[in-house]
């Protein structure tokens, strides 16, 4: 039924009201679902390691540690200080391996190579390995994200 | 008996459908061989459903339980090793036949009007099947499946704008964790089956609606090829094919059972010789040969954008190839053939 001078019929109006209402309810419900689906995990700001495990490393030596859920490498530099790398390939996220005989990091997924300073030198990796800051505080080695702490 | 049938008929009223199925005719041409691929896919899919459900009776989708529960299926549960091997082998066979099915439709141009929507629903089924393979690969939770999943879930990150979110959504965070395993399990046993079943219903409905296509040259000349009744003649032949496939499948699964590597360590370096399932090999090799950086973006972004364009081209192919009998159609067939050669060559190369 359409009232004189009206642009809508009654049926059209009710269709729009019901359809639009249910449609917008569905859209509103998307937001909490999306919020729930992405968990709140964050990469650690810093990781504390016992200094005793790492202080006797020879210059150039590499030792593993856990950077949150990712593998990491502590490296003793020739000037006596230490640095750290996140042991995850910058190409497609595979864990890399340190190959002491070649003095290189190797990613087996797509044959990516990094030199001992974490620089990408061969294969598909687009960037060097991520470097972390290392500081000594008392009996602890503190590995942190640059700028985080 | 007749009374019962009459009762059902008065309640459900399905007689027109069964009458249609019985009267349906299958064209008999030199391309009839390809018509068997569709029902072979259904056979493998049915095997996946049955073996998948019973595997899930024992499988535990947790970091601690996943690998152990698969080991238990392989060693302790009666016939478990056969069930798991059949499930894995049948998935591979299903994808293989899906590829043959699609190639046959592509080169006979059976997607031409009015069957565009059938083709497009088929592309959804292909993507769904590959997602089935990808999510299932992680579930045994060994080093290879972990590395393959790391790479696979990281690839979307190269998609401009939304990439990071897609990767986080798939992984349930920034890393592969127990949450990823739960997610992949629920995709594999709940989300994808619902999706595939829904699309499959549409796909099969459309095939009934439009009938099986006849060869292009017959259609152009207005000839109607010989045909065979669907019931019982064609179904009888299909059943014979099913028996052969089922026998071959179980034989191979028994003679070459699947192995299981030790539980994955998320901190361990990626194992050497990481390879995805064979149907992802051409993508794997493509990603490997793209240089790290091209002009202003990473090679990965270029590769991913190309892959998205390729999928879009395949999806909209019936509209692109809108004059199948003319020169344009022949050019498109030639290009499709080159694409097929590329995929095969890349896959072979990755194995060298």
C-alpha cells in the first residue's frame, strides 16, 4: 500500500527497516569477533640471561638463547662486547642455523645466507637479521629491543 | 514397501529429482573420459571425510599431544597406520584429480556460457582443497610441517595493506604456537568442511541445471553427439572406476605407509630440504627464484601480487575467454598451456 505523495510503499519501508536493522546488527557483531580472534601476544621488550653462561665466549663465537618464542643468537664481538640477533630469516620467517665452519647463518627453507654480522649475502633474504642490544648488569646479560628499554 | 515409499513421497516429494536423475543423459564423445574425473574427486572426498572423522577420534590438537597422538595412531590403534596413510594419500590423489578435472575443462573450454558460475564455484573448491592440504600438513607437528607452515603463513604478509593481519589471523599471533595448531585443526575439521560442502552443493546443482557440456566443435556446428543414460549405464562405469581407484589407493597406502618425524621444536633451525606438498612446489620454486629486492619493493611482494593476479585471471577466465571458438579462444588456450608448462617445469626444477 502506498499513501498518496509518499515515495515508499509501506512494504518497502518495512523491508528496509528489518533488512537494514539485521544487516547493521551483523556488522556491529563483526568487531568483537575480530577482537577476540587476534590474541594479545607481544614480543618481549627484554630477556635476562645469566651472565655466567655467556661471559667466556671466544671472540666471534655464537651461542643460542630464547628471544620470547623465537630463537636468538648471542655473539661475542672481537672488541670484547656482545651483540645479539633474532634467529629468524627475514625472507619467510624460517629459523636460521649458525654454521661455525663457514662463519655464516643459513636458512634451509629457500637457501638464504647471512654473514657473521647478520648481513644478508646470498639467496632471497631482503634484509639483514634483526639485531638486538646487549648490556651487562651485575650477573645478568640483558638483551633488549633497540628503543624498547 | 510400496506404502512406505508412498509415505516418503507425500512428505518429501522428491520424485521429480529422481526422475530427472534417471532420465539424465551423458554425451558420449572423445572427451567423455574427462567426465569421470568429477565423480573420482567425490570418491576421494568421501574417503577424506570418513578417514578424517575417525582420525579425529584419537588426534589431539595440542603442542604436547599432537605428535604423540599421531604416533599412537600409527603404532597402537588397530589399522591406524593404514587409515592415516589412506587419508594422506587420498588427499594427494584428490588434488591431482582436481587439477586434471580443471585442465580438462580449461582445454575443452567447458566453462563457456552458461557454465561460468560452475567454473567459478570450482575455483573456490580448488582453493578450499589446497587449504585443506595446507592446514592438514601442520597437524602431525614435526619439523617439516612446522617449517612449511611458517613459510606458508608468512607469505600473505607480503600482500600490500592487509598482509600483516592475514598472517596474524592464520597464526593466532606473531609466531607459530599451540594457538596456531588449534586454529589449523578447527579450520581443517570444521571451517573448511562447511565451506567446501556449501560450495559443493552449489557446484553439483549447477552441473545438474546445465547438464554436462558437449565438445565445442559439436556445439558450434549444432550437432548433438551420441549419449549414454546416466542411470544405470554411466554410474555403472563410474563405479568400476571407483573400485579401481579405491583398490590402488589402499594398495599403495599399505605398501608405502606414511612416516612420522619426531615432534617439532619451535626453536630449532629449519631442517634441510624443506619442501611443501607437491601441489605447492611451483609456488615454492617461484618464491625461491625471485630476487630479494626489485625496484622499490621486495621480490616477495611482486611474487605474491603476481600470484593474486593469476588466481583472479583463472577465476574470471570464462568472461575473459568469451569467444571460445574464435582466434581469441585459441590464443587463450595457448597461454593456458604455457602456464601449465611453467607450473610443471617449476615443480620439476624444485625437486632437482
